[in-house]
C-alpha cells in the first residue's frame, strides 16, 4: 500500500531564494529615465531652429542695407545660442547652466539695439523664456536627462504628479505666471483645458487646479484683448482725424 506524504510547506530559506528580489519602483523609474532625452530638450531645439530660420532670413535681407555693420556680432550671438541649444539637446552639463542666462543675454541685446516701443515686449519675452528655463532647470525629469542626482523626495513628487494630473499642475503654475508675464496665458489655457479633459475622461484628480489655471489664463487673455482693442480704436480715430 502506497503511503502518500503530506504536502509540507517549503523551507523558508528555499522560498526566499526562489522568490525574485523586490524591485524598487522609484529606482526603476529613475533608471528608466536616466540619460533619456526629455520634452524640454526637444522643445528648446525646435524653438531655436525656428528662431534661426527667422534670423537667417532677417540677416540675408539686411545684407543689402548700407548700415549692416551689426550683422557680424548678431551672427556670432546667433551661433552661440544655437550652440547652447545643441548642447542642451545632447545633454551636455555646461549647456544646462548656459540655458539659464541665454534669455537674459538676448533681452539685453534687444534692449540695446531695439526701439523704445519694443522694449516692453522684449522684457515680457525675456521674463517668459527665463521662467521656462528655470522651470526646466528645476524639473526632476530634466535633471535625470542630464544624469544628475535627484533627491528621492523630489523624484517621488515628480512621479506622483505624472501619475496624478500633471496638466492640472502646469495649468495652475502657468496661470499664476501669467499674472506677471501674459505670454504664459495661452499655456495656462491649453494645460487647463487638457487637465479638465483628463478629469472627465480618465477620472483624474486636481480639477480645481486645472479650472483655476484655465480661469486665470483666460482672464489675462481677455484683459490684453480689451487693451489691444482700445489701442486699435484709438489708432483708427487718429488715422481718420490726424488733427
């Protein structure tokens, strides 16, 4: 008569050896994105490429003018900015720091060479791009691309926002920034609308942040539209009655 042995639980040591080691999800997230190009680097490259095309057309058109002595220094600045953008796209550490001062340098040059009427627009543009550079510089994702050590709490917050509703967070920040620099207003409106879309379709949280950014961005755009409308009406009246 065969004797059936009872099923015995495996030895603790053998069970532990047979189980795969637990994987730290946060460390896996860090290793997955370490050295991987992020959206900020691609956005900088596309922006500078567009600026280079416009500036090249401007320089070619200015060659026919008699007062074209400024073309050489402007071309040098353009090449330097292109080099910074290329270094940022390739993940060079020096480019990450140079990208912070590039908008300020361009604003100063434009302030010196441009007319007084264009200075407010130059100042707003400088603040806008400086803010974007600071935002990218502090982004945990951008730091991972440049293979920098990101503190674990900061990485946890960034990963949680990505799983949460990142567009809502962006909308609120851009909405607050639009109160200082109106150029952030379209970004606030876009991110707010997209964040609300995620709330409705995917049941993501942070509806209040998305709605707040959308309202702030829309309000700033409305105020600037009304201001531009007043200027247009005044200019129309001046053209009709020069006296």
